C-alpha cells in the first residue's frame, strides 16, 4: 500500500476504483464494468499534462453546478450501466440531499463541485457505489480527512458532511498558501520542481496541480509501486474527464470577481460589495468568502449593521432579553439613538434572534435616517400595517419600489434577506 500524506486514505488499485470498491472494501460492490461505461473512456480534451492535470480556472469554479444538477448526476452517474445511480442519491445528511451538501461545501471553499465529486470517488468510490444505502464506514471517512492510514479517524471528522467540510477546508488552506507564494504542507509549489513517488520530476503549472500532488504524490500513468496505470493523478484526470462529459461541463463561464463567491449574478451585488468595502461586513463564514445573500436577517444583526454604519455611541442597558447576545452593545446603541423601542409593549424586550420583517426594516431605516413623512400611499398591501407611515417614507425617499414587478406591493410581513438588507442600507446612505 502506498504511503500517503496528511492522513488521507491510501490510494486504491485502479481496477477496484473503477468498480466502485474504493479504499474501504465493502461486500456487495458493483461487479465488472463494460466498454460502454464512460469511466473507461478518455473524455478529457487533449493529452494528459502531468504538470497541470486540470486548469486552475476549472478547479476554482464553485458556481459550475447547482445542488439540483449534482443530485441529478448522482442519480445516474453511469448512464450506460448503473441505472440505479449512486447510493448517495438515496441519502440525506442533516435533512439535506448529498447534492446540496456537496454544492454548499463547494461554494463555501470556492471549489468546483466536479472537483469535489472526482476527489470523492478517488478516495472512497461512493459515486460508483450503487447499494440501496452507502456503507457507513465509507461515509464516515469519505475523504479520509483526519483519518491516518494506520490509526483511527479523529471523531471530530467522522461523517459525510464533516468529511466534506474537512476536505474543503484543507484544500482551501493549500490554495491560500500557494496564493501567498508559499508551498503546500507537502512542499509543492507552482513553478518549482519536485519528485513524485513514481520517479517523475513535476513542475506544477498551476495551483490545481500543486494541490493534487499534495494529496497524491503519484503521476500514475505507468506501472509503479505495485499498481498498473491508470492510478494517482492520471486516474483523477480520466475520471474528471468522464464526469465532465456526463455533466456537460466544458469550462467556467465568465470570470466573477465578486468580493464574495456567492453573490455573482445577484441583483444586490453592488450593494453587498459596498457593504464590504465600507467595512460593515466580512461575510457570513470563517473563510470570509461567503455572504449568504439568501439568509434572513435577525433584529440583532440589523441593529449591528445600523450601529456600525452610523457609528453610534454606546448606550445604557435597555432590554432584558439580549444579555449574552453578541449584538447587545449595538442593540443598546440603536435604542439610545431612538431607532428602536423594542419588540414588546412594555419596552423591555428586543427579540434579537427574531428575523426582521420588511415592515420593521422600514421603521428602523425611517428613524435611523430621519426620513420625512410622505402623504403618498405607495402600496396597496400595507393598509392595516402599523408600519405604513414608515413604508411610505421609505418609498418617497427612493429606498424601495416594493416587492413585486408591478410595484404595488410592499410585502410588509415578509422576512428580509441579507442581500435585500444590503440594498436597503446602501440606498439609505447614498
């Protein structure tokens, strides 16, 4: 068995890989493949370049496939043979489909879902496993992340979703090291020659190659170490090509240089990037690469955005239900500024964890920016809302045109997403 680094599961014999047997053998795996299986054909464009393997732009294409497209692929990854699809297509993780978890992890770490799928098959053959349910032993160490070859897995990384996140985080870490001009933990660097375990001197042309050789220091296009080709990164390239054809992938679309990778194409992108440039947000995750535009905004978060945007001074402790909240100081500041009187009739509660509604948002902004009242009734669906006056003021100031194409509705009870909040705040401060 080959020596592997970083605790990832050992490489598997190439035929076993193609059969879906994987590095964690389980009974009941698929038998022989036939000549029609796309995995047995070479669909990659051009000749194999051991110094590049795949283009960086393709590896770093997180928006390449939606969750629905990944799920559709998993249902029938081998159209000429495996009509039942991958075992992953019949499982959920925390209430989410495998495609959703894979797509979300890909976006989180800025990776192409195709890269994740290919890497997943290489490590555990879960894509090619057509059992009714995936073997738990494979799911628990799907990428071998945190799982040394000769020791038990770290319990913190056991489970399919945890393995995905662990592998994504490691990959992003290697990419960040390379972007900083350093080497990966295994010593690979773009433009610097290094010898593989099968005797090649490889000079990575891009980050993708440096990362892939960090995971698997074998080229694998000739017999070596007891294995016959294809294995190692040559096998990765061939599997990538087969999957790319099945998915209809021929490279990334127009390059998106958004501050956050999940706002490309968003109608709120300008406002979101203004928010980031103004130092009012660093995103919604530890990587600072996501904004989570579709997530709802809580009252506590809104108070924090306003307190920082307006640079409000601290205020006295106002409410009884925000003790321990990370937004308590901001809540006290907006209360002292007269922007809020809380969420209860007696003025003792703020409800920091409640999602803010569009009506409440109008009231916050009207008070925060001292918008003048308007006698023009802008919308037809807020007649009974306690926030109608604030909504009309917001409309008169050009901050909102409503929630429908006809511009007749405001939807005062609808929740406000982070993307919508960015636009509200951006327009208010112009």
